[in-house]
C-alpha cells in the first residue's frame, strides 16, 4: 500500500482490494486492517468459519472450533465498515453468507452506509461467472461515483 500510494497518479480515495478464494480471504482481511483501502470485492472465500478451511494451520487453526472462540466473519466485516464491501458467492459462500452480511450491516447503518455492503449470488460453482464480474464492476462504479463502463470477458482478453 505504501508503494502504491507513493505513485503520482493514484487516487487515494479509490483504492480497491479484490480477490477470489484464497485471494478473497487476503483481500477481505487486508481491507479489514488497512483503512487506506476504500472498497473490497471478495469472491467465494467463505465468510463464515464453517464455509471453508479456516481451521487450517495457515489460517486460524483449530482454535476456531473452540466454544470460547466467538468471533466470526461478520466481526471482520464490521471492521471494514463504512467502507464498501461486495461478496460474490458461488459455492463456498452461499445463502447462509447473508447472516454475516446482515449482522455487519448493523454497523454500516450506524454510518448511514447500508448500500455500501452487499452480495451477488451466482451459485454456479467456485469460479466467478461473467455475470458476477459485470455486476461487480457496476457495483464498483456506483461505490466510487464513476461512470459505468461496458465490460465483458472477451474485451478483457
């Protein structure tokens, strides 16, 4: 972030972190702990502990299975508020992900930023669909006050 923000033509108010799966986990937690990031799009990373392999030693380890470990994904999402967050759900993230979003939405409401948090569910597997990417770019344009640009997979290759 320091190197990025040292570049001459960077708009510090429009820094986005985006990632899929493990990259989604990284984008989500980097944004939670670095307020310089103004928005995050996390794709099918498993916002709830039971949705994916959060108990692996390179994440939180078995401590998340202990009844005394009461934190979960919505707590980290609350740290992101009032900055923008979009979850793209397909397999690891599923309808139960809304529980986490709605819990954190209470914090967004305190900032009058309820529209800054959301979810797009394609539910067709782990990989993001072209439809989900189009929705993500539209959402991003709305969050940053940008003119919406047409986007499709063929034009990006």
